[in-house]
C-alpha cells in the first residue's frame, strides 16, 4: 500500500493552522499574560511559525524540514508548561498534539515526496 504525499502534508497543514490559532487565542483571549504586553507575547510566540510559512504553503521540501525543526520548540514549550502550570494543561496538551502533527506530517511528506536514489 502506497501513501500519497498529500496525506501527511494535509496533516502538517492542519497542525500548522491549528497551532497558529491556538497561540493567537492563548495569548489574547484564553489566558493573557499581565506582566508583558500582548503584542510582545504574540511576536515571541507566533513569529517562528511565520518564518517558513511561505515555502511550507507552496510545498517546498526545505521549508517543510525547517518547519518540522521549529515545531520541536513548541513541543518542548508544551511539555514544560504542562509540567509547571496545571491551570493551562488542556492548552498545553493541544499544543503538544498540534506540534507533533506538524513534525510527523512534514517529516513524512518530505520522505514520501523526496527523490529516491
């Protein structure tokens, strides 16, 4: 059984937009931080996702690889935040799930659509 490269790409795409929406809502509506300006928190949390976005949306393999690496930052943040702060645990578990969707989806997309030697 052969899996089309579009299937893991769509999984990574859902994880990407889901994580983007989660981070926007988390820092503005769900649990805004009172110590820092909201704009600064959005800049810190969302900017790494925006760096490879253009290439990822065009399906470029190098951008997908970079997005997979960047998603590990969100995975580590989610694990640490879930351990430290019990009140935001549902959001952190969703962050972990979405970052893993990005990582595995982008990795398998690269593997399935790359040139074979």
